[in-house]
C-alpha cells in the first residue's frame, strides 16, 4: 500500500510551458476591461442606434415608393395599361370637322374610337 | 438542483469571462491550468499533447462558458471538459484500438515507448485504458472526492468505487512485477 501511495506522491507534475498564456490570450480574442474597443467590435448602443436608423430609413423608403403618385405621362409610364391610358389621354381631341370629312369620303377614320364618348348621338347630346 | 454557492473569486471571474473580459479567463487559467495539464498528461501520457489540449481548452473556453450551468464547481466542470477533450483527441488519433485492447496483463501491457512516460506512474498508467487513467489520477493524484468524480464521469459512486478498486489492484501488480525485476 505504501508503494502505491508513494507512486502518486512522488509522481512528476508538469507545468504549463512558458508563453502558453500569451498564446491563449492572443487566440481567445478577448479584451481586458481597460482596452479600447477593437475596430469592428460591437460597442453596444452605437450599433443598435445605427441598426435602428437603417431600419427606419428602409421603412421610410418603402412608404415613399408605395405612396408615390402615378407618374405623369411626360415622365414615361410603366405598364402596358398605363401606356394605353397615357396614349388615349395624350391624344388630342379630334376636330369635329375632321370627323365629318372622313365620313363624307366613305373612308374610315384613321382613329379607332370604338364606341366611346366622341361619337355622341346628336339627339341624346341635345337632350342632356 | 439548486445552483451551488461558489467562492466569490470564482463567481466574479466567471462573470468577467462571460462578459468577454480577458482578465476573467486569465484568473481561471492561473487557478486551474496546473491541475488540468497534469490530468491531460496522465490521460494522454504525452506532455506535448497535454499542452495542446490545455491550450485548446482555454482558447475555446469563452465560447463554451455559456454551457456551464453552475450545477457543479467550476473546477469539476473543467476537469470534465478536459477529460472529454483528451478522449476525443485519442479517438481522432486513431487510438480507439488501444482503448479496446489495453489489457493490463504483465508483458502484454500497452507498449510503453509509444508514450512519453518518464516516471514510474506513467508506466503504470500506460497499462490502463484512458478513462481509468483519468479516474485514478484524479482520485489518487489530485484528491478529488468521489462525489465530484461522479459528476465528472457521470457515473454512480458505486461504479466508480469498483473501477478504482480494480485499477489499484492492477497498478499494485505492476509495481510488484517491477520490484521483482529490480526496477523499483
């Protein structure tokens, strides 16, 4: 029993090698309380404020896009429907004389009015 | 299980470490590195590998400290972490065969020149599996109480007592053999 106990009592005990702590400190990536914040390190409220501002600007930009009035024709419209509306709105009202001139010649009008407000029934128009 | 009441410096420096303060890590290193490196040395039977594991442990400790729930003493938890890291290292080094074949039976003990065993204890431990080496060293070399060992190895105290008893018998057999050949 004594030999067994002596075995552990007399056992070699090694020590951490010199420089081990410095290696650990360099690799662990921590800072001491007195150190200045490392570049790029999170600094708490500063980052939170920047993040809040970014979110706020993003929300504001989104609202502006949604609430932006429909663009004027001169500025150029987007979709086909918008273009069609712009084309009709941009077309000048035909001169009445031009309409009747086409009718006399039996030629169809170059403008496709379809059944719209310009081909008013003269009787109905008078009665309004 | 209620959180243990830690000694004040341990709690203070653990909180510093959690806050990312290097001084907290330094205190833990200065307090526990000796014991941890010797534990690793006795498991791995290699000074160089023990130094590697301890370095790894402390570099990773800031990230791991969140896993420590405070249900045991910090030292107990660190012993457990070191123990697991050593076993992982052995497995990764392909020493699983040694875990299965390590059979302390006289001449058929694990080849001693495979390790840096310079003292008699190292030679005695070389014939045991790494888990038993760790257990025996912590109990006999560091005086860790059985209750704490139960937390480190996650085994009932009764099981640990049996293992310790068998391990002691084997070491004594080794010593007797060494004495017979005049080496002790």
